C-alpha cells in the first residue's frame, strides 16, 4: 500500500488525472533524479504484489494494439556545444542514442557513428558490472560531447555466467553489497551531471542471474533488490541519477511487466529492449518495429502512465529481409509514438551483425530516416 494510505485504485485515478493536467498545461516535469521522486520512494509499490537473449515481443500473435500514449515530460536536453568538427545533436524526438563495442573506453567509435549518420548521439550507453568502479572518465567523455551517459549496471560477474549466487537478488536486498553500492552512489553524486542508470535490465527473461526463474528468482525478489539499491542512492543524495527500469519487450506468454515494476516513486524512465533476428535463428522470423514493441508499449503505458519511455536496446540483422527498410520503419514507428523519447542502437557485431554500417544501404537508410523525422 502506498505510504499515503491511499488504495491502489485511488492512486491510479490520481495519476491519470495528473497526466491529463500535464497535457493541458504543457508542463515539462521530468528532470534527472528529481527530488519529488526521491522523496516518494517509501512505498509506491507495483500494482501487484554483457550478453542478451534479444528475443523480441510478438505483438501480432498477442493481438494487442499499441494503446494511447499518456502525457509525458522529456529526457535531459542536450547540453553544451559538443566537440568541434562533429555533427551536432539534433534535439529531435525520438532522440538517437548509441551503444558501441568499445563502451566508454573508445570514444572514437562514437565519432565514427556521428559522421556516418550526420548526427551526434544524444544518449551514449555502456555496460558496467558489480566488479567494476564507476566509469568516471567515460562519463566525462560523454558529457564533453553534450550527450547524456546511460550506464547499464549489471549485478554479476560476466565471466562466471548466469548460474552464480554471489550477486543473487537476495544478497543485494540483505545488504551484502552495500559498501560497494554506496561507493557508486557517492561517486555519481560527486560527478554531479545527469546520468541515466539502467539497473539490472531485462529482468523478465531468464538469461541473467537476476532474471525471472533464474536462481529461484521471483518478481518480488527483483522489486525488493531494486528498491534497496535505489534507497541507498537516495540516502546518499545522488539526485542527478535517473533510474531506468528496462524489461525485455514481452512475448505473449511472458509474465506481465507490472509484476516486476518497483513503483512510480522508484522509477524515472521506463524502457524496452527488442531485436529483429530475421532468419538467423530457429523459430524466429523477420519482425517489424511494431511487431517487436507494440505489446510492450501497451503494458508500459498501463503500468507507468506519464513516465518517459526509451527503447533501451534495438537493432536488426541483415538476414531475412531489408535492414535498410527496417531501419526506416523503426524511426517512423517510434516517431509516431509521442511518449517514446529516444532509442539506443546496439552497434555491436555479436550474435549477428547488428551494426549500423553492416551495409552501406543500412547506414544510408538510418541516416535518411533520422534526418527526416
């Protein structure tokens, strides 16, 4: 039950009314780590009690439409002039973001993407795990470009695989890692600039130690661990940190996203991941952006109305269709969703060649689509 004592039904009505008022007044409310979210963390509650599976939702089979977007604020605006000689950040929505294989350690890869597309990314994402310190130099390198860093923070040791108990959700909630977590909270507070912290993503799927049904995890275990980590940051005064809750785009038989939702007082941004695998894997097929994301967007709008939405990871293979057309369709589809603030392209050659420039046609199509949005 919420700390205010309101019932969930009344609380939902209040949220809907607030969203409507926001739309009427055209007020931008979202700020990184805004204080009112920190103060509201006590018991907002869900309504119900570097590898990725990259599955992708199946909107067509589920038969669900996207649903209507609710009024939202905006992600952090680009700040500063950026680096001389590079294309500018456009400021358009959906904003363009990138995750490159060199992470925060090879800024030259961000430059290559910017030059290829004629637009510098406004979001730059990299991955850190619980064996690593805060990537201070990388955060500063992103900020120097006028962009906002997105840190995907993973509670595991990637070298050990998914079947590990050292960083089990129960150990996080029990406080076994508090000293490490407090180091991160203090360092990010000292950094001071906006940071999007994407903690323990794709929790509704089984391929990470914190994932559903792995190591005996239940959705409530994830919610408890999230709240514990969030509260340590709030207690440290790290109000420049915005919390990104990022499930995998659901399939028809997935657990409902709301089962994993920590509550509005604990989340600043909601996100989805999905990939177009084409014909590279058995039992997969070529999927449009709508087929990948529509069901997930519907659920996000139901669970967290009024909270900004980001596509946390996405990309397409070349196998099974036209990647160029897919890229154009992705931008057009997301541009038609006014509550989707940004998307981050996973520019890796990994299980497939997800890179923007896997072909000249793919690169040119994304460049054209970004320019036209």
